[in-house]
C-alpha cells in the first residue's frame, strides 16, 4: 500500500476564497457567498482572506475607511457563522509573502493573458480613469492569493469560471518551466448562487443605495423593502398580478420563504387576494427572522473589537506560516539565490 497516497487522500482539500473590504455586506453577499462558506468550513480546510490590496486597485485614492471596512467585513463573517477555530481568516496585506509570490508569478505571465482576463475587463469598464499598473496586475494577484496557500478548490458560480482560468494557466506554465509540481491546479468548486437584485431591480450595491445590509435593523429592513419593485402591471390593489413579472419581491420570496409560502403568495397575487404591501410585510418578517441570530451575534462581537482584531492577527500569522512554506518551495524551484542551502 502506498502510504503517501493514503495520507494524501485522507487530507481535506484546501479551499481558498476572499472578499474585498469595500463596505458592509448585504443580502446578496449573504445568500451568494457567506451561507456557502459556512457549510464549506465543515468539509474542507478553508482559507478566507480579506483582500485589502485588491480594494486598492480601484479605491486607491481614498483609504480613509479601509481599516473600518476590514473590521466590518470580519464582523459580518463571524456573525454569519465563519468559525476562526475551523477556518483560517486573515488579512491579505498582513501576509507579505503573497506580494512576493505575485511579483514572481508576474515574471512568467504573458501580458495577453492579463489583458483578456474577464475579471479585469469588468473592472476596467467601471472606471473612468486611466488603467493603473496595480489594476493591470489584479488577475495575477488573484492567482497569488490562491496559489500562496496551494488552494485545491475555489468556490465560484458558473459565470465566474473564466476568472479561475488564468490561475490554472499560470500553474501549468510555472510547473512546466521549472520542471516541478509546486502548485496544484486549482479547480472550481461550483456553487449555486442565487442572484439577488437590489430593491430597485438593479444590481445590489452600496453605490446604488438599494442594498439591505446584514447589519441593518428590522425597521431599516422594512423601510428598504417598502418601495421594492413588484409586478409593474399591477396598479391597483384589486388588480390580479403575475409573480413571474415581480422583478424583486417574488425573487426574494424564492430565497427567504419556504416553498409553501411561495406557492401561497403566488396564488394570492394572481387572485388579487393579497396586496403587494402585505406581501412585502410578510417577506420582511421572514428576512428579519432569518437574520435575527446573525444580527445579535454581530452586536455582541462589536462590543469587543479588540477580540476581532486578535482573531485577524492570529489568522494572518497562521496564513503567513503557510505562505512562507509555499514561497520557499517556489524560490527553490526557480533556483533563486539563498544564503542557506534549501
């Protein structure tokens, strides 16, 4: 029996993912990412990074809220159920080895790979300024995030598969160039991520002012749902509606309300026995009920920010150890100068 193969098969796969600290998290983040992460941490070795360098690629001109955003992101993660005793939570900029790996990987990455990366193209479209050197290197830094911890799996939706390809291409090129197997080729961990629009039917986001945040109160949640878009053809309370034409509220029902509640809402909408405002009130109750324990945990955690900082400091130190070993393997493979023999 091959003992090494047995040990390898018994070792949980390593998952790597991260979020940019650009503000408080909203319902879209919760249903699209956080709920999935909470489940993954019990199945894999999870590395979750607060990628503050990535935030600088587009928000370099105003860093006044960056530290607060990092703490708020950590609060949202912890409140949602990410357990620092189970998953590794760390701050990207506190692990300088990631930056060195980014530099080394940039040496072998053809420029055309970067220019055609869909992640970069999408970000450039949002900007109204010149493309910076930092933003141009975004895809390689993203690859360094994954490869620095030798991530096996990256949770993505089907629409994000192309984002992972550059990291896989870099792995193949690196391993071939230096005749090594330093990096595993990260595979997508496909996840079903419901697309939750903002209350105005546009993409949910801070800049649109259409997001319900995890840290919002019950009253704030209701206030934001009240003007939420429903079936535009249903003008009066007595007009029959079409749930499939309800651009926002019914989509929220499909995420937060059990199937029997969805069915009843659809029937009463079509028969005009339930008004849109009644529908929104019921929805608010379901959302607030689901988020209640999360919000309570967040309030408690916010009372001791020092403890949250310690969690980030401890996780960053652990991530640094992991990334240091990876970097040593990379330097050895590239035959970079070392004062001591490898």
